[in-house]
C-alpha cells in the first residue's frame, strides 16, 4: 500500500523542480568534493606505502653526535667514523652493511647547470640495492651513475660527461662519465633517493669531497626482516654502549610516520571539501522553509481532518530525503568519474583506484550527503507539524 504522505512529497518536488534541482546540486558538489578528495588521499597513501615497503628490511643508522677532535688543526667530525663502522659490522651478524657518503652538489652538462644529491658508494655495494636501467654499473675511477630525473632533464646518454661543483669558479672542476642510468626508485624509506642524484665510487667521493672514512649514513640490509628488532638491539648495545653515538631507525617506522602524515592530510582536505556540504545544508534548509510557507493551507487542512503531527513531519522529511537521494546518487556517479580523473592527473597512475579502501569513499560521501539533507529538514518539518490548524487555514 502506497504512502500518501510520500506521494505528497514527490508532488512537491515535482512542482518545484527547478528549485529542488538547484538545492540538490549543492549536495552533488559536496559528495563529489568529499569522495574525490578521500580517494585522492587514499591513492597517495597506497602508492607511497607500496614504494616504501620495498625497503622495509633496511635499518638506517645516522650519526647522533658531533665528535670534537682534541688534535690541533683537525676539524670536528659529523658522521659515522671507521671505528663506529667496525662496531656496526661486528654487531650486524650476517646482514649486509652498506656505508654511504652523501652530499649535495652543483653540476653542469655543457652550458646547462643543475643541482642534485651525490652519493659515494663502494662499487660492490651498488648492485645490492640499486638497479641500473641502462648501461653498466660503475667500477671505479670517474665512472658515475645518474638518476632518471637528471638523465631526462639533461638528455644524458651512456658516455655523457658532467662537471661536478659550482660553475664559474677558478678551480678545475672534476668530470665524471655516465656509465649507467638508474631505475626510478620514487619515494624510498631507506633515505637513499637517487632519482635526482649522481652516484660515484667512494674513492672518487673522498678524493674530491675530503671526508675519507667518515660516512653520512650506514644501511643494514637484513636477510630476514623478522630479525629487525634483534639486529637493532645488538647494534644499539655494541655501538651505543657508553654514549648515544648513532641514531637507529628502520623503514617500517618511517613508513608508519609517513602514512600517518598522509592520513592526516587526507582528513584535512576532506574537511575542506565538507565545507561545500555546509553550504548545501543552508540551501536545503531554505528550500524546505519555502516549501512549508507555500503549503500552509495544505498543512492546515491535513491537521484539521485529524492528521497526526508525526505524519506531517514525515511528509517534509520525505521531501528532504528525496532531495538528498537525488543529490547523493548523481554525486556518487560524478565522484567516480571525477575521482578517477583527479587521481590520474595528480598521481599519474590509477592502479590503486579500484581498491576497496579507495572506492569506499563514494558511499561514505553519499551517506553524508543524505544525512545532511535530512538534518536540514528537521526544523522545517517540526515547524510544519506544530502549526495551529485554524491559523493555517486563515492564512493567504
């Protein structure tokens, strides 16, 4: 059996179609904003998480102190020295220990200048965690590997040369030859970001950057990720036995920190998108108030013939629900299309778009849109149901 009050609500929406449509558009915009921003943030988290997870078996060691030398003319050391490195190796067991020199440098290719990171590594360590996409790995000397960003920006090929150091100075700048181009690593959790970097041998690095036997970072690559806590404890006991010498972190903790930060950003941008729903709520409230005022005599007739107040309230809540459902359904469809486009444009890949944790934001947005509509209709419905039927019938 059909509900006469629902039919009256449908009739009201149909008679005021344009006004109802404009009110629903506000809900559409709100649903699209919340859903699209939620999907974008989730796709960012999933993308970063997958990239960082590839290095989850790495323990990262960095210097926690500056050792002040007591010898005249010898500068303070900020890094991990040879003695500390030996302690790390002896406590790391069978795991792979990779000492890393790291700095920032200017360089030039012909008349074009650039800036990027520079890493100094033992050539035998490079193949343990870096992948050469084109060419060959370095063997020493003036050979270098370059990241894909530098290779693309400066049109570098195998055999191209780069001058290292600040241009337009009187000193002779060292030259390296491109032996290979690295595969893109994207965002990494092992603190070795080579996409915009130059990788040279540790010997070349110390010859030209003058910090031999002092390393900016040491990575310990575990054979079994399940031993990460034991390995960290062993290194801490050996190296930091008297004082805090090195700071010990691992990829999993960095992963948690980064994904937590991205989650906060996602919530924030969704909240900004939710502002449009506040505007929509005001619009719905205005439409419902207008509907009540236009139907005062109809309400008076219904109340005078014995219609219960709850039924009158239900009639107007039905109207708000209809507006919400229309806006939510249209908004859900548009969220899928617009969200896909936004993710493709901002991230460059939609490989995570169809995952449940991404698509779940569409029904979330739709539900929020419907709830906002119903809440906006509560006061107008209450006001309509509490009218005095005699005053309502006398109104013009």
